[in-house]
């Protein structure tokens, strides 16, 4: 505790706090949780580039002002108490010490209040105006609008669909974190009006999110990529997650609602006449045969309309077959040529940090899955590792975030699955790894377990720890706000 | 936590290669939580230095930085009281008790057994071969003579010293001319292919001998192997529990695998070990591979090896005869690139070597080195007391 408060006295503390607020994506609850958890503000590794926007400049200036103001106030009062009021030292010194040590708390809560006020008074009205404009623009836009939503796999599905369609139609899709009303509105603002297909990734964090996005976009087609415990800390329970995601069904005809049938929760709640896609095929309309996956990529035979097609992709993992086939099917429904779609999927690059393979100097293969932070993805990645024929398999993870009350259960299951599929586990320090270790021990794991304080520390030693013909899979890298 | 002292550099022709080996050992040790790593760099001027900066390769690549360290840092010395302690000079001396030493000094005054003798004196565990094995391996003639007793073949050879050459040149040349050309002329004690010449015609012989004599006082001249496949194999362990590596075939561009190929060309077959400079596994059949691996183990045992050695063999691909060419008790970078392909990571290799050193040190404790005797009672000599005259 002493180190925490001493580290909060440095002159750089206003910057550190504003940086973390930005890194928390201005989620004030996440920011406060980080503040409570943090043991040393000076040991914060700035992994992201700090963006100097108008908002952050105002916040920085205000926080620095408050920092100086607070310290001056403490010192002025101390002098006043001592020189004029003549209070005894036994009262003054504790006041001075308390005042100084309370500096980070004062700054943090002030920042939260300022951020909230700024959002309510300035940002929210502006956002409303921008989203209304986007809604109006989209209502007149002739393009086919496709929404991608779910607890996991959205970004990969979006990339696959973009690739499938872009060769035949003028297609645009949202980027990176453009999955909120404001993000989507900025995307809509950039459209030229002659696009033929628009693909939107919908992010859901709280009940009502999907409804709000669907009201802006009014999609013609929607794809639910799966439902699981990801973001459970925000939804509180799975029922809320399911209900939020299925808010989409009010906006799309059932036959244009594609649902991942390999996700039990999604399948269970799918409306009648909706289109289920699985690793076996799509609702009797498309059949998948002989799926295989290794370090070179993923392949399968597709039987559609009595024709046989060979699907080949550089994406890794048998679980990719279902989204690849579904995207192929949607593209054909939108009158794209099948061989063009397959050719484009063949050359599609693996999305960054999503089962992205890289070769190391030692001859080992590193699979970077650091953007995958959900239980289903973790299980799929472990299974993929387990099926490889390479000599040694290593799995690296700090565990998963935002699983709420399911944290222990899910991580223990991951541990148990790892015990059967890998030779070595590297655990990056976090509150969750103890459960993974329990799962490993309960399953009598015979391989080795290594511990590292951070992912950066592990990566420094990676070449020393690996052999040729080894596969190392890095799963999830915790955002700083969770450390 | 054990304090491991990595000793590298030194006053030898292989000083720079030693830095590469030392840094790779330090890097691998840093990945292991059970050791505290301390570098001991012996500069070309003979000074001993130890600092955190000396753990980074960038320091040695920057001439001004290394000169600054040599100029400004205080030197260190060794204290042999109660084991080995590293002491830094100065008003406030720093002391560091060493648990295990890791020699990484190639060539003369290091790999040849000199350093091992010093470490024996300190009576602490040290990694790798002991004094006897190191000095045998360092001498190409001794290597052939010792290993021959264990059935290991060498190509026909002759040898002489600089004194022999100055007194009996004609006799030496006659001995050499009994061998079949082409011949290899080599300094006996040097490594990394320094001072070696391949002599194809007799009229080039004398020049080759003079070059070699420039580097060493003892020279060996041996026949080349026709239909040559050159291979390398390593062995790890303390006898009898030995593990061999994959057999490797270095690629070379000159008449033989020279310094340039080993360390410079495309990063070096030893320092980089990439597929452009070496082939792992070597392109020989399984039977030959097994033979090479067995011969490597036999060589290791014959010289009394510990820890790790590398053996270079010359194979006549037509007759399938395998000749031992050289032994190296401290291969550059410990041939980490081969061990990785053999299934052992660099940190695992280093960890095993340290544990082997500890095991060997424990083992040596069972031997008696001193005992009481009455020999002093009857000894004569020294100055006598007046009463004794």
C-alpha cells in the first residue's frame, strides 16, 4: 500500500492516469477497478501509443491543474495551520502526510467525474447527432447491409466475408474498434454512396447495444458467430448475453439470419427458419466433407447445388471451416462467382494476432492468437495444437478476462484441456492463472509449467526456450487495464 | 540461487568468437530463474571486468563503449579462499561468491585446460571438460595418439616442432613426402581453422609450413580424405549417460571449412547455423549416422570428457571409412543451433550443463587427494640448526 501511494506522488501521475483512462476506452468502471488493483503506478508499461486528441489534451491539462492545485492547497493549509492558527505539530504533520498520500485518490476520482461530465454534457449530445445523421444516410444507401455479431469470432468472420465479396462487388467493412454507434457512424460518414455491400461488426457490451446498432444500420443479413461467457462480467449472466445478441432478430428476416450451429447457446435460441451453419455444412443446403487443418492452413470439400468445390485457406484451425463455408454461401447468394470467391479465400492473409503463424530463428513456429480472449476460441486453439504432429507444443497465456463468476470454472476447464493436448504451459502472471494451474494439476499434467511476470518478459526469452519443430501458441494478451 | 560466472574473452586468436559464445550462454542463463548470472570478461589487454553492460552484445559491437568500460571500470580479481570469490578493486570492495563457473574462452589460455586448472585450484564446479580432456583435445597430435588406443581411425600423418624444423628440415620434408597429396598443414594447438592450408602440390608445401609455424610451435601434416563428406556430431553428459546430437554437415566454399565459413559467411555455420551454412541432419544414411554418433561417444570417453564436446569426422563416401579429424571441448556457441534441431532448447542445454558440472564436482569428492605420511620425518635438506651441525 505504501509503495502504491508513494508511486502516486511522482509528477508524471496525471499523465499515467489519463493514459489508463484512454486505455480503458473511457470505461470509468474499468478504470476505477484498475486503480484499486494497481500496486505501483510507476511500473505501468505503456504498451499502447497515447493518442493526443482534443479530449485527452483537455483531460491532461485539467488533471495537471488539479494536481498542482491540490498540492498547493495542502502546503498552504499546512503553513496556515502552523504559522497562523498555531495548531500543534501532532495535528499538522498527519494532515500534511494524509494530504500528500491522498493525491492519487483525489486525482483519480476527479478525473472520473470530469470524464463523466464531459460525456454527459458534450460527447453524448454530439454522438446522438452524429448517429442520427449516419442512420439517415444509411436509410438511403442502396447497398446490402450485413451485420456480424456474437461473443466471439466477429472480426475473423468479417475479414473472411470481406474477402469473399470484394472480388465481385464493391464492398466496405468497418475497421478495428468501429463496432460502437459512434464508430459505425464515423464509418458511414466515410462512404461514397456507390458501395454494393456494407459489412458492420456489432460490438455488444450491455443490454440494448445490439438494438441501438441495428436501428442505425437496418441490416438485410445478420450473422451470429457464437455466444459464450465472454464479457460476462458486464452482462452478469448468460441469459442477458443471449437476449442482447438476439435483439437482432427483430430487424432481419429469419432466412437471412445465419447462426453458428456449433455454438450450443446460439443454436438453442435460434428462431425457426433461421440458417444454421456448422462444421458439417449449412442447413442441408451445403455439405462440408473431409475438413483438415495444420500449420499450412485449413481445407475442405464443399458440396453445393450438386457441385463439388475445394476450399483452401491459410487460416488455422478446423473451427474456421464453418465461417469460411458460411461466407462462401452468403457470397453465392449475392451472385458472386464461386471460383472467384474460392481463389480470393485461398490468398487471404491471416488477420493479425488471430491464429497468425510466424517462424522463429530457432525453427519453431509461433502462433500469435493474442487478440483471441474468449473461452470458445481458447478451446479451439488448444484442440488445434493437440492435433498437430510437431514434436513439442507450448501454450502461453495469462488467462481470459471479463468472465465474472465463471472465471474459476472456465479456467479450470482450460487447464484440463491443456493437460491432454500440450507438452508445456507458460503462465503469464494474472489473477486467473491459479485456476489454470489447478486444472492442470487435477488432470495430472506431466509436462512443464513455466511462470513469467509479463508477456514482454516471456518474449525476451522465447528464442532460448524453444527448439526447432516446436509450436508455441500465444493466447490472449491482457489489456493493461486488467493488470 | 546459484551464482554462475561466465568467463569469456581472453588473450587468444579466438577472443571475438569467445564473446559470441559467452553472450549466448548469458542469454540462455537469463531465461532460467534458478541462476544469477555474472559475466567475467577478460579483455585483450588481460584485464578482468564484470558489469551488467558486459552481458549485452551491443556493448562489444560499439568500439567506443567497450573502450570506455575498459578505461573507467575497476578490474576484478579472483580470491581462492573458501572456493572462488570475485572481488572488485577499489575503496569499497565488492565480493561475489561463485557457485559454478562456466568457461567460454576458446583457444589458448582458456579452452586448452589453462582455465580449468585454475578452477580446479579453486575447487568449485565448472562446466565442461576438465584439464586433461581439454589439453588432449587442444593438441591434434595427442588427440590422434590417445583416441587411436580406443580404435578411432585417423588419416596418416606426421608432426614436428619448430626446433625440429630449424635443425632437420630435410628429414621432415622426406617424412612428409611419404604421405599422399593433397595434404593439410595445421598448427597443432589452434582452432577455428586458423593457420590451416590445403597443399595440393609439393612446391606449395614449404610456404604452408612457414604459415603454420607463424601461429604455433608444433605442426601436423596429414593426408586429405578423398570422396569427402565432412560431418560433425556433439555429445552431452557425464559418462556413462551420454546424449548425442543430430549429425551435421557444414557447407563450405573454399578448399575446406575455414574461419570465414565457420563465423562470417551468411552469419557463419557455427555462429548462425542456418540452413544456408549447414545441413542438419547430414545427408548420410542411417547406418553411417549411427556409426558417427557411436564414435562420438567413444571419443568422449577416450579423452575423459565431461559435459559436452564436438567431434569432426571425415568420411570417405566410397569406402565408408570414418576418420576422426578433431575434437572441440568448447564449440562456438555450444552449437546451440544443432541442439535446437535435436530437441534441446538453449536454456535446457545450459541448465543441463550446469547440473552436469555440479554432479561431476560431487563425484570428484569421493577421491582422496591428501593423506598423512611419515616421509617428512626422514627428509634431508634445508638449512640446519646449529645444534645439528
